[in-house]
């Protein structure tokens, strides 16, 4: 997926997901898109993770394993957590229904 796909992303954040000292990109654009940086301003092809993600985006270790996880809100449905593997990839999403229509997320 070309970098142009990130232009329509609702939220883009930079973080080192794989621990190599290079910033990676994480975006929401219908789904979570991850582009790992190779260190010279170039990024690998985007990898898409589901379920659909249309709201807020946060990265934090919410599973307590020392690896960054992606937390997103799915408007009108609830929250989704993609547990991180520590190498820039993620496990299948854990979904939490929230009938109060989550739009924003705060992670401590």
C-alpha cells in the first residue's frame, strides 16, 4: 500500500514498535495500518489489522507484557485492542462492546 493511503488516515502516530530505534507509523483509516520504518526515511509496505477502526488511537502496554498494544475506538461499537508482539506485528483484536459510543480514549 503506498504512502498516499496514509493521507486519508484519520489519525497517524509515530512510535518505535519493533525496538530497532527507528520510528514506525501507525494510522487509522478504516482499519489500523502499520508501516515499519527501515531507518532512512523509507517505510515498509503497510500491513492492515482489523476490526474496522474509525475513532481514537492510543499505543500503550495495556496487556502488561512489556510490549506496545494498539487501542482504538470503533464509533458506536466500543473499543478494540491489538496486542503487540514486540516486533511490529499484532495479534488478533480483542473487542469490547460499549453501547455509550466511544469516541475518545485515554490510557495511563
